């Protein structure tokens, strides 16, 4: 690649379903790389395979990138730039690809093939019988129906008669194809391993391979950063750059490692998410599943209560590591630190617990007042409490939880009187003596002058001393009486916040209701 070209990268998903978190990671690394180098990040939709088109998938991809805060500065859904349109079906209609298919044929690097589906199936069956796998390649093409095996007249006759055909890439018989991958180093493949892939169809539709190369070239892409599953296609792409005379502007390749299951055993799939109970998609939704032909529901990180900052921080570290031990990165820090050289070759194990940890860290970093407004958004019923009260609830609870919703779920007693009491604590601690103590504390609190945590704790301990009770043996029971729960935030701060009236009412209720 010639130096001093402006860095331009692209995320090029096919709209075949919801965007998997592995796809989000690919988009993220492209984004970080572009921002780090002051370049452009493009969203291109690769929809040449109309059989696999899923309505709504493109919108899903766009919304997911927006939620993650990794927005392209050019491309479908993000404003037209100099290379519009950015959707391959529209580029096909604009006549972008046909000329290059023709150029490849004219230069002898591609050819017409007329074999029908039935004929190719027959070949496959024939090879299978011999215990071999059929491949359309430098050896077999001689005996098949294509412009290399048929006479020129015959080819012309077929095309003039409107027969359907495909254009196939003509792989050299025995040639070394090599390219330097920024993550994997030198990759060398002999062309005898490659088959003659279909590049173009007579209806004018290019296949992925041709469209991908033509678009990367015409969009002036400098670096191709994509998943490992595309590594086997890269030698063909390198050859196409050569055939088209574009070698000097060929992008640099980087093939990202796979995302693995938590046990390291195989690729992380959408089924693992269902099975192990964590999201594998950024947003919750429902889209057609191509395999089953039925709509399928799926769960997202957004709806599961994750902050987008936590989600992308976690994703950034799935396959990449910084120069030190730092784990928490703002987006700006990620941009500064990111480099493809520190992306690992081997698969990255997904860790659901660690993902929760990231969310917890981001939750703790948020201001109490921001958490309060997020809480009201999620649980409108808490909106009846004033803002100062909600902010204080969040301050007390934020160290205890991983998600905003847990502030409410684990701290419901900040909003409602308890109706059930922790069974274990009651069984162990509720007796005539402790009951007397609770009654005494109730009276002491009822006549408390200053209602603040320090004073309340003093009063509590004073009452224990006066009644000859070990405070340690009744502390948790007292907590259960006022909140129902055996654990929670700092006890007397919680009591102070709940307020005198509530505490007295709850202690009375506990004395009446706990058996
Ligand atoms: N359309 C391909 C995909 O869906 C893109 C591969 C590439 O980035 O070259 O992943």
C-alpha cells in the first residue's frame, strides 16, 4: 500500500439477521482504528445475496451502532459521502460492477460458465461416488461447459440466445499467493488450493467476492479489518486486486480472532446465549431466521440493562489488550491506545461474569443523580418520591448492584413496606428477648431528636446496653424488621433515609406480624 493515503476503513455486514456481538466488535475495531488515525469509518451494506435478505436487519445494524456510540461518518444510515450509494444492490443498479466482470474476462482472468445447477449437482454426485469432493477449478474446468472449454462460436451463440451464465474467476494452476496480515503475519497459499469462484451472474448481480473488491477499491479503503471467517477468501481477493491492476492500492488485511464460548470450546453462537443465559446481540428484537424461515426473538445487552460504554469496553478487550494492565477505558482512551498489532491471533473467550463486572464499574462511576433519573425511567412508579430521596437511594445502593434495575429490585423497601421477612434471620434471631429489644428501639427512635445516621446508631447501641443485649446479635434482625431483607446498604444510613414515620410504622408491623 502506498503510504500517506488517508485511512479509510469499512464495516461491511450482510443484512442476513441481527448483528451478533462479534460483528459489533469488528465494527468497534474499525471505528477505533479510523479515529486513531484521523481517518474515515464507513458502513457498507453487502446485500448481493438476495436469498438471504432479512427485512429489518439493516435497520437493526444501524440502531445497534448508534446505541454503541460507534457511528460511521459515511455510509448507509449515516449520510451520503463521496462514494454513495453504499448499499451493494443500489450500486449494482448504478452499474458499478459489470464493467469489472468484463475487464476480468477480457484480460483472461475470468470466464463464462454455462453449467446448470443440475449438471453441477451431477458432478458433485459423481465425485462423491469416487470418494472425492468436486471443485470447479483449474483441472475440472477443462471438461465443463465454459468459455475456456467451448469454442468461441458456441460461447457467442449461447450468450446471444440469452442463456443464463455466471462469470468465474480463473485461478492460476500452481502459483504462490502471499499477503501480509497485520495480525497474522505472512499468509501463503498455493493457488491450486483455490476453486474458480463465481464473481458475477447474468442478471447483472455480482457475488460477494467481486462486489467486495470493487467496493473496497472504489471507496478507497486502506485497511480491511474483518472476522477470521473471511481469511480463506483473502487469497482470491489478493488475486483479484492483481488481475484488475490495483495491487498498488490493495488494502492491508487484518483478520480478527473468533469469539469463543465461555469454556473455550468452539465459536460463540446465538444458541449459547440462550443456553447459558447471556445476550449475544446488542439489542432485543425479532427478525426472520433464514434457516427456519420463521421469525425469531432474541435478547440484547441494551434491554438487559447494560450501559453501552460498558458493553464496548468489554468488547474492546475481547481479542485486544492494552500495553499495561488497565481494563477500564473510556472511548477516548480506547482510541488512543488501540493498535492492530496488539490484537491476538487466537480466539477470545467470552466471560459473562466479567461483562457484568464491567457494567458494575460503569454504574459506580455514574453520578447518583444520573442513576436516579435512569431509575425513574425504568420504574416510573418510583417517580412519586422526590429527587433528593431517589439520589440518596442510588448513593446507598450503587456499590451493591450490577444494573440500575437492581437498585429497585434489591431495594424495593425504599419504596414499599416489606410484607415478607428474611426467613433464615427470623428463625435464628426472633425470640422473646430480641422482640423486647426491638420494641425498646422503636420507643427510643420515636423520641429521637436528631434523625441522622450517627445519632440513630448511638441510640441503637444505647438501647442495647440498657436492655443488656449484645448489639451484634440483633443488628441483622433489626435490619430485617425495617426492610424485610437480611442484607443491604449501610444500616443506619438506610434507616436515616427511610425516615422516622416509616421506621416506627415498620417496627410496629414487624412486632405484630413476625411469628
Ligand atoms: N459481507 C461480509 C460479512 O457479512 C463482509 C466481509 C468483509 O468485511 O470483507 O461479514
